[in-house]
C-alpha cells in the first residue's frame, strides 16, 4: 500500500494538516501536498479508468505529464473537469471526484471492453461504424456519446474572474529549475529586463530531489542563494505557478498564471493570461521521463522512477513497501537508492543493459546490498487494480519467465525526453541524439523572429544536457548568448557555477520489453495510457499502411488525449519506426502545438465576457427608450428599440399599433444610428461618382439623392440618401451597420488608388441625433414647434434645409423610408433628448407615438423599399433588385461597373426582385424557397426563388413579402409554392413589390 | 502574432491592431478592360512561399494604409512603406536582397 512515511518531505508542512474528500471519502493531507501526493498518502492508488477499455488506472507521474489521474474538481460555479491531481495543489476543503466510470470507480461496467479488446483494435471506429449507414445516427452515436468523454461538463456559470496581463522584456526564461534560475541570474547580471516563469509552486525543479553539489555545497543551497540574488535585482521579475503555455511569432509568448487554484478564498482573479513580447526566449523546460513498454505497464502501482522518487523526497510518501526498479539508464538507480535509504525494500533492479563494469550509481546501489540483474526485463506485471508482483525475463528473449518477484510498486525508466514543446511551437527544428535516444533542439535551426534571426535558446535538460554541471554551464551560456544578441554585456568577472560530476554509464534505447515480446505481451504493453493505445495498435496501423507518423497518430489516437502524448510520443514513434524497419529520425515527430498543457478557456477570454464582451453603443435617447417600454435589438454594436410595448400588449401587437399609428397619425423614429459621412474637397464630387452607381457630382446644393454603393465585385453593399451641403461638401447617409465599413471603404480607395485626389472623409455619425417625424401629421408637428417654413413649397420632397425648430438648431431632410410625409431632423447629439421631448410634447394631440425597427421594416416593405442585409446578401447586384434607375448610364466608370458587365452578372436567368402575396393572407416563412418543376442531381426539388423579407402588414391586413425569383418580373400573377420547415406548403402570388401607394401620393404632400 | 510597424504614425504594435488585405501593387482594371485583365485584377493573387508585398491597414490605430514586405515562410519582416507607390521603393528592395541574395525584383515582376 502507499502511505505517508516518517521521513520529512521537502515541500510539505506537517504542522498544517488539510482536510479534503475524494469520491465523498474524507482524507487528510498537508500544506504543500499536491492532490496526487495526498491521495497516495491515503492509499488511494486507483484514481480513474482509461478512456476505451475502462482499465483501472493509478497515478504514473508527479507533474504536468500525468496521463491517468484526472478528476472532476469542486462543485457548482467552481466545478471543473479533467483536472490533473499532480498539478493540483491541496487546500482545505478540496472536493475531487474520479471520472470515466459507471457505476463506481471500484466496479465499472465499461471494463467489459477490455475483454472485447480483440474486437476493438486501432481504427476500430472507422472500420466498425460505417455500415449500415442508418445505424450511425440511431445506434452507434448514442452509445458512443454515453460512453465517451472524460469529465463531466460544468452546468453552472463560472463564478471566478480572469484577466489578461501584458508584459514586455528582453529575456523571458521559461522554467524555474536550476537551468532556468541560472539563466535568469546570468541574463539579469547583464542588465537586461528579465521575466522568469515557473509552472509549479516551488523553485529548483528536480535537481534538489536528485541531489548533487554546486560550488561545494548541496544544490538546495544553490537554489536558495540564486533565488535570493534574483529577488534583489530590479530588472528581474519572477513568477511561480505560471506556465509558459506557448511561443508564437516574433517573440510573443503566452504565460498561464494560476493565482488562486490553490487558495479559492483569495480575492482577485483565478487565472491570469500573460501576453508577453520577449526579444529573446530561453526555454529551460526540463525533461520528462519515458515509460517502458512491457506487458501490464498500466496497472496501478507502475510508475515513473523519477515520480516515485519525487513522492518520497518532496512529500514523504511511499508508493509501496517493495518496489522493483526497471530501467535502461543510470538515473533510475537514484530511485532505488532513495527508497533504500528511506527504509523501504527494493527486491531487485532490472537493468535492460549489460554493462562492462559497475560505475557510479550502479556501484552505489550494489554497495547498499540491492540485487541488480543486468540484461533483464519485465515479462509481465501481476495484479489487477494494484501491482502484486512482477514476472522477470531476459531482455534479449521473447519473455519466458525466469522468476516471479512479489512487489507492490514498479519504478520504470526508459530514459528522458527533453521538453521541446516551446522550442518547437514556432518552428524550431529537432535533431535526434542517439547517445541519449531523444529528440533535442537543433540549435542551428531556431524559431525565427521579425528580423529573421533566432529568438529562442534552449537551456539545460530541455536542450538535451542532463548532468548538473553541464546544465549550469549550458544555462549560463544560453543566457549570455541571448543577452549579447540584444547588446547587453555580462561583467567580466561573472562565471558559471560548477557542479560535482557523477560517473555515468551510457543508457541503451529500449522500445519494447523484452525486445522480442510476443504478440500476447504486446497487446498488454501500453504506449498511451489515457487513450488506451498499445504497442500492438501502432504495429497494426503500420501494417495497414499508416506509415506517416501524423497518419498513424490519428488512426490510433496515440498522443491525442488531454496529455497530448507527453509520455507516449517517443515510445510510439519508436514502435512505428521499428514496425516499418526505419530509423527514428526518418519517421520524425508529430507537430508540437500550443498550449504545452491545457489552460482554461476563461483565461483566454479574460475580462471579455458578459456585458463587457463588446462595447454597446447607445443613442442620445437610449434611456428614454428603456424607460418607455422599448424592447431592444442589437444592430451592430448599437441597441435599437425593436418596438415600444404598452401595458400588457404583446410585441406583435405593439408593432401593429405602431404601423397603423404612423400611417394614420404620427410616428417618431430614433434614426440617430444611421451612418453620416461628410465627404469634402475639390475632388469630392468626382470621388462620389466612383463610389456610387448613380451621379452625385451633379446633385444641386440643397437637394438629396438616394444612392447605391457596390463593391468592385459589382455586388450591392450599402445604400442611403446623399445630400449636397455646399460646393465641395456632401453628406452621405449609410445604413446603421455600414457606417464604419463604408467609411473604411472610402478611405481605402482614397489612400490606395486615388491618393492624388483632394478629398477628406469624416465619420460624424455620433455627432448628431436624428429623428424621423413620419405620418400625415408630421408637418403639423413641426409647425407647432415653429421657427422655420417646412411647407411643400419651402421644403420639397428630397430637399434639405438648415433652420430652427422650437429653438433647436436643426437640419431638416425631407426624405421618406415609409412612403409617408416624412422629415428626418438632425440636431447636435447633446440636444437629442431635449428635441425628442419637445416633439413628444407637441405631438401628443397629433397622436404621436414612437416606433421601433420592426415597424420601420414593415413600413418600408409595404412600399417595396429594399433593405441591405435582407434583399442583399453579398451575391445580389442592383440590377437584380429592379434598381436600374439608380445606375448612371452616363458615367464611364464606378466601382462595380466592370464587374456588372461580366457574363454571369448579365445572365437573364438571375433571380429578380418581386413582391409576394400569400393566397390565404398568411405570412410566408422567412427564408423559404420556392420550388419549381423537376429535381436536381441530388434528387432535391429544383428551386426557383426565395423569400428575402416577409411581414404581416396591418395596413393591408395580410401577409406581404419580397423575394428573388427566377424570371420573376415576367411572371406577374403566377402562384408559387414555398414549402415551410413546418411541413406546410405556402402559396404566394407574384406581384409588384410596391404594395402600398404605388403612385407615391402620400409622401408628396 | 506578428509585430508590425506602421510608417504613417510610427507605432510598432501587435498584429491584432492591424488588418492584412492581401497582395500589394495591384493595377486596377475598370470598364473597357478585357475579361482576362479584369479576372486577373479581381481574382488572381500571388501566393509565394517567400517574399511577399502586402497591403495592411492600421485598423485599430491611425486608420491609415501602408505596405509591408514580408517572408511568408519565416515571417521575417523586411520593412513597411507607403501605400502610395506603384512599386516597392529601392530601400526595401535592398533590404530584401541583403537578407535574400537569390531574390530579385525583376524575377518577382515576371
């Protein structure tokens, strides 16, 4: 069993006990524990089930590379699935639940899958679920959905807050082990601005666990002294619990700081995303130990040798009383020696190598009386939910059992892989180092920055340098090199510290154990613990032709779990190389992509959520609308009243009332959101002639003209009324959503094509409040305000004039988007509310009511006016909409003119705008398609038109619609069929799109 | 995320402050042009693995347009320059040739 030892743990404080629960069971740990060490101290080795076979799984590692031990953490607004117990710091009251099992962790029905494993090989999903086709939707998918997935999705809203942090530095060091500390110190001494990130809650990495002497003192002292020196440097900033998540172009690095995961009651944000621009980056990210591939290597109790050592030294926790060590390198001997010195039993060390002589740690182990078997391997592990023993064999053979040794833990080490993720994220290349059998950064091919020079330097174990002395020298040199690139100089007397060297025998690559393992053993040899990928699966993939490492990965799902193959990748591709009879470098690696370790989505969102996700734009009259029953709808970033509800009436009833009132009496519309662009200069007229399809240069001062704007592709992008203000000034109204994009569109052409034209464009949308005063009583209302002549004679249709109304300085445009007598009146934005109030006051006895955007839509649809975004969708040209009258025939050029001459644009079969009138007066469904004769190649009915706008018109007492229909204008009176998604067929007659006041008499009074 | 320099306002800032708008130095063809000319102007774009001249706008800054010479493979930026030019200025061409001796403006044009 695993238990807490009497020996002290480096990182725990036995005076601070903490209570926590696992699957509802009360447990105890200490401050400084990770959830992993605390679970082990409570003999909780079984922590989860694997993804596919639901095999019992225990803790394998002690850090971010852990593949098995994922739990649901917390509850309600603080519930979070898939949290690694090895990176979760213990706190008082922590609640954890194991995942991926049913009904319980101890007894899991899904485990039946392991007996079916013969039928669930690599690529099983692709082979099995193809046929019969209908089975996917009704049988396979529901079953898979029930059984797949690790943690539960949270149901409550996240209670915590998150933030972004911007930082700039000369040298960013990622990793706070001895390499990172030394690199930060050296870089700091050059005077460079340095930031140092460490992902865990302590400094020094694994050097203090593994021991060693630096400049004649224990490495612990070196860590303390270096840290003290860094803290005294003003130009160095250091952060614990901050992981370097990704390295991106031009020295952009994301750091992920976990501020209160370990202290949920602490005020402030939970996570902070650091967005760093670093001139140089040093990756001192260490290395990860590799598992060995032997049968039963996934049984709880089989662990990385270094992890076992970490639990003893850092947390005073032993994983088992009798630990068998199996290795292909010297490093794992440290574990055996550590365990032995802690008073625990190490019955045997199985070393796959055959060494000519005992040196260094091997000799030390033997001297401690530990049995060492050279050239030996694990044939298979005994046990189910816990290791009970190991069968040993010769590494050279096929697995014949030589001896059975009872034990309750196995420490395995297949060598070390440098953490090259951050080096690789932005294009750093790798080289295969055959001496240590690992991929290490190829320093001649670093990620390149804006100047084309390398900006990342690996240091220490991350560079493939493992001996303590080498690590310190390498880190010192890396930092000096990085600082020198930036013209910082290291003082001459500063040199690297020196560590005592250990005698070491070379490791021997071992990709399968024993090397000739039978098929039966290979089926029990796990590569990827989380996704249940075994040696046999990768070999099958190779046999079936998945020879590229990227394809084999996806076919087998190797390395695709939440740990992204930190333990499995190298073993997997070595297995693939073996099956293909190729060498490892020629097979290559899969791509390393950020983040290094999962980061919270909330940290990426940062502050941008809820009401501050986007700025909201409000008109000067917004508060009045809100206080008077307005139901708002978003139009771009604006909020516009959709309708003003009175009493208990429904939204629909409110809209109907607003339409009728405007047609019969007086409606007021807040039109402030309409885009207003001033275009001014000697060449403004010429410029507008290019922007609009119609002629704007000939517009007379004091007059207005409706204009269309197309893209160079010929498609209609915006429309609005243009007013000529003076000799060289025009005011262009755009749609609400188009103000910024049309402004940008004009600027683009002025700056990049006609830069010699003298034109200035200003967006004055927010400078004015604009009110549309609409209806038969509109003129009376303005006359009551008084101050200027608004008679037909003084201010005709499509004219504008400056003046005063009720004491307000106004500009009045006599334009109409409703077909009624209508004035749009602009006042300075600051007077918007007062002017609105004044209009309501004089309007009361004239029946004035405000109306919203839906009423506006119905009014314009009754008149057959198009709406950008309804009648247009980026594929529609003005000619499709019967707007040929607004396209100048005289102009030699305008944006879109040449495109509109292309054969597809002049095709007589383009769908054209018509009105649609339902036969039974009902309302057509929005977006419905009209079907014609016959079927297309896919057996679907041919489509001959579609609805672009559809409303119930209270004026006409029926449903009205506009649509684009094949040969529409030539088919007046024909009845089309529109199948709805509700299963009903809607019939509508093709009519003129102007449903109301065809002659325009109402607006012309 | 690239770091981009705006030659109009002098600011060097993150890519999110800017917006890329594709190939630079296009010649506009309007009415009177052939279908081939118009097609080439409207749709055909170079997609080199290497040196590329691009249009950028300082969208969340000064709002002005400019050009950037950049390597699409390494993301190296050779320089930013005025949008009011028909061809890359000599100074930019020299910068590119300094870093990419095999590259020539003549080969680029053909």
